């Protein structure tokens, strides 16, 4: 299972490898890779929701259908 601590450890290791120029490949177990992809999708949804909230608060309202279509188009 991927935890925040695991992600931080992986991130630090990758940053170190990038600084030294030694990073050529990152290998993760499939389960961890899929978990990362799921987390990225959730983060993207949160980001999109925050964008819409900002638009709403600024008086730039759009219909949900338009928002949903735009959100889905960004995933492609």
C-alpha cells in the first residue's frame, strides 16, 4: 500500500537521483503504480473543483453539464 511516508521517501530518492543525473528508470509494483494513478485522478478532481469554486465566487457561473464536459475533456 502506498502511504504518504512512502511517497515522500520515493520523492526524496528521485530528487537525489535527478540532482546527480543518475535517474534512468523508476520501478514500482503494479499495485503501487495503480494507487498513484488513482491518487492523481482524485487530486485532479479536487483541483478542478477548486477552479470551479473560484469561478463561482468571482461570478463566472457555468452550468454543471458544461463544467463536467470540460473536466472530462482535460482527462484525455
